[in-house]
C-alpha cells in the first residue's frame, strides 16, 4: 500500500515540476488516485481471504 501511494505522489511531483501550474494539481490527483488504487487492492485481497476461509 505504501509503495503504491509513494509512487503516485512521486509521479505527481514530477509532473508538477515538468508542467508547472498555480497549484500542485498533478500531485493531488495522482496521490488521491494512488490511495484509491491501494484501497481497492486491499479490499480485493481481503475478499479473496474471506472466500478461502
């Protein structure tokens, strides 16, 4: 989970440095997307464990 969020934030920072704007929109969008992706992966794993039990 942490690696996914870190990579999303890193990608967002890189995009903000490459394409500057008023706010850090790329960082915000990429970080939130990474959090959603990490939670989705976590829920999938929990559901898979529940099905096996």
